[in-house]
């Protein structure tokens, strides 16, 4: 299964790191490293950048914010590192943080280094060498969802994690916050989303379903599978948006990325995880399974589903604006304005079908 393990590639132009400075910093915090590191980059992700720092005897992962102007609150590396360190004792799938750097002379930004969890990351498609039938694929799907449920069931108060978020009132804060972020990031070639934002404001539930630990970006390409047993989740990555909040909002975020086999061609083109594979649960099956396992009422999930799509649209639009202003280098971002427009239409279609 070694050939199925997720691999880094050459660093994108404009996103190179100073290997000498990185090496000196890491060796001040981790002993026994041999030689100079080889630095490559993981191609996935559209927010914080992820690099493989490979020594002869140890693989490390470096996470840093995107280059160019950015709101620190949106790429708070110190918060991400603190959250991971706090969660590790109660949620074993979190990688070990090796060191956090706030010395701007090293890289011109905050960043952190963690141990690599070496395994299979299910990206757009399941790896070709991973021969799973429909029953196997369903088993994998359920195991991935179960790890999200396990996170939601952590007793955050007993673990001393009350400080991770504001708790009650999360839904209302999210609707107001993401609406304001969209208005600030909007460009002239993208719709205004005003009807969608008004609907979410009017239809939001009176109170949160519960307050629990939520990941806020839980997807197949943020989990790591055991290469010797690909049904087993051994890691969960990308904790930058984790907080205390409503678990159904977290599920809504997850399902915004969940492109299933019968979705329209445009949504299919946006797919970044293998949720269309034979055996994968549909979005409705995920909702039903989650409700059955947790006991939360999921009978009318429209609000959370539309919220998840709207939030995804805001993230896409923020990246698109940075690309237009020359602050983001990935050429794939050029199409993000069109994706935002599609997501507005998708939200409006779901609103027209909703019984809320």
C-alpha cells in the first residue's frame, strides 16, 4: 500500500520557503534530525499552505498562511496550533504539534510544524490501487462519518476546552459573520447573495441544537487512512476553523462538499472528494445516519444545508478576490468567481424547494 500514500510535489512558483531558515528553526525544537531537509508542497487545499519537510530520518509537516495580504483572524496559525495541542489528549486523531513560530524574521509570518501522519488521503477519487467494492466503500464512508460524530461527542468541559469558542448563539453569529464577510469580499462579476442571506437570517433556528467541539471543515481529503487497513481513520487534519458550536452547522459544512453521483454536471466538476463512488452514502443518507447515531433532530435539514453552501461560497469568493488582486498564485483560483455564482444559484434552487 506504500504507493497509495499521499505524496507532496514540487513547490508552486511564488510559494517557496527559505529552506535554511526553516531548517534552523526546526532544529532548535526537534533533536536528532539528520542533514538538510527536502521541502515539497501538498497540492490540495485553497487556504493555508501545507509543505512536507523531509529529513533523512523524519518527515514533518509545515503549515503557513497564504502569501499576500490577509486578515489574521482568517489564518490564525497560533490558534490552530493551540487547538491541536488542546485536542490531542481527547481526540487521538490530531497530529502532534512540534513547534510554533511567531518570529517574523524566519518566514515573515506565523507558522507551525507538526509530525506527519503518513497514510492515504482520499482526494478527488479513491486511489486506483485501492480496490474497494460497493460494500467496502460504504464501510469506509461510515467510518469517516463516525470520526466526526466522535468529535462531536467529546466532553469539552471535562477536557478543559471551554475557551475554544463562545458557545450558545453560534448559529446567529455564523449567519451574521459570513454575511458580512461576503459583502466585504464581493467582486462585480459575482452575484450579491442578498436573497440567500435574507432567507438564512429569517429561517435560522431560535437556538442552537447543542454546543460541542466542531471541526468546521470535515471532509474526506482532511482525513488520513491507515495504508495497511484503509478502512481505519488514523488522522484528521486542518483544524484552523475548529471551535465550539452547533453540530448540525458542522454537518451542513461537510455536506456542501458532498457531490453525489446524480448531481448536475457543474457540481460534478467541483468535486474534490470521492463521494460519488458506488457505495458512498447520499447526502440524505448521511443526514439520516448522523441523526440516528447522535439523537439530534434532523427532519428538516434545509437551513443547515443551505448555510453550508453559502459559507462555501463566501470562502470561494474570498479566495477569488485575493486571486484577482494578485495575492494568490494558484491558477485554479481564476474560475472561483464562476463557482461562487453557481453556488448562489444552487442556494436559490434549494430555497425555492424548501418547506421552511
